[in-house]
C-alpha cells in the first residue's frame, strides 16, 4: 500500500553540522520560501528549533521533509558533526504533522540535480555528459558528503553514501611533502579530514609548518578571506584544496561511472571559485591512468545556487516516487 501524497504546506529543513535552514513550500508547484536560518544546536532538540520557526505562521505545516547531515537508520538519524538526533514519529507528534520524510542531506542535493538550471551552475569541465547518465553530487562543508541520482524515465533513485570517511593518501611530490603534517594526530586520513571546513584549517597548518612560516591557527573563513587578499600561505592552502577536491571528484566519478556529470555543492567551493585554477582542476580531475577515455567524458560543475538543498527537498515533497522515496517502510512517519 502506497503512502498518501504529502500534505501541504510542507516544512523543509536542511540541517548541517553548523546551520539549520528552514523553508516552507505552500503547494507542489511553488518553490521553497525561506523562513529562517538558525545555528544547529541552538535549541536543545530539533523539535524545539522547528517549533520556533513555525509558531507564528498563519498556517502550520502539515508535513515535513527534513535533510540531515548524517546516516539514516529507518525513521531516525543522528548528525555526524553535531549532537541533534532525529526520530520521525517524535517530530510528527511534537509538531502535529500528518506525514514526514527524513533524508540524508546529500540525497536532497542529489534530488536538486533534477530541477537545477544552467544558471545555478558554474561549469569547470564541459565533458560529454549523457542525458540519463548517473549524476553525482559531492561537496565540502562542515563535513564532506556525496550522493548520486539515477534516473530512468519518470522514476529515479537517490544513492546516499558516507564517502567523506574513505581514506586518502598523497600522489604527487607536493602532497608527499605536506602529508606528515596533514596526517599528524590522525590514525587514518580521510577525505573529510582534508576536504571540509576543518580540512582547510588542517591544510593551512601543514602548509605553514612545511614552509617554515609562522602562521596563526585561523578559521576556514579567515583562510578564504586571506587567500582572496593574496596571502601566500592561504593561497597555497586553497591551491592544495582544489587539487585534492578535483582528484576526489574524479575518483568518485569513476566509482559511480557518473556520465551524467559531477556537481560540487556545499558552502565552501562557491566562495573559492575566484581562486580556482581551472586548467589545473580539469587536468587533475581527468588524470586517471588507463581510464582517461572514460574520465574525459565526465563533466564537472560547481553548484552556485544557495538554495539547492531546499530546491531538492521541494522536488522530493512534490513527487517522492520520482526519487524512489515512496516506500513507507523506509522513511515515512506519521
């Protein structure tokens, strides 16, 4: 038995390790309207945070589609980089919802690939994409995530991953020089250790240590600002970051055979676009010995739309079956 259609208005939430962005979709055809952005953990529970956003609305939401930056376990989830935990039936009871759906945050971003337009993207590598090829979205933020969208006609499937926790090692001489400092204190170096906000900080620290430069330990936002201002250590940090990101993007493209394109999302990459060495990024992205012909077909884009996750959540709410999310055993509650 299929679940009923999602009732509107629908509360949409993109919940990361740092921020929780809340929007409302009034009807299936309407886009998400932003309500507020609050700090993740600013309330004791996510239910309290959601209630603070909807309490004053003239019409309360009847459903919710919530994207959580962490792995799902049926109708529950736990943020990887923050303390909030989510239980579907508990949230439904607290907010008076009839239906709801929990998805991984990168499932929401993967769903957005079905509705984003060329104006929402900045293309780094044109490639030769296939219209129905697998599309892969990945990206650095507080953590690192990745998910794929597979479409066949009117139906599709979202494939979430925990790709941020796979291992990574040095490949070129510059990386070999940096690696002892990058790996300091870690039992195992993962993609997330290097390609996240904390990753920028770790790379900056390693660049300073190997260059013999006395650099203060600063935030990812400060590194971005200093790099844009021409600070040498910060610039080198961003160069290393883009090379590693291009390499990982190309490797994950091979894993998924992402002939529909690879899309870099999240809050960090768009801010670093002015410092992107596009020819180098393209070369590193496609440098896959023995697989060069396949890698040359992969396109690489940066998602510049600030509401991509919300667009994905709205698309899921409007048509769960379009993304293979119409199975009540998995994510529905209420």
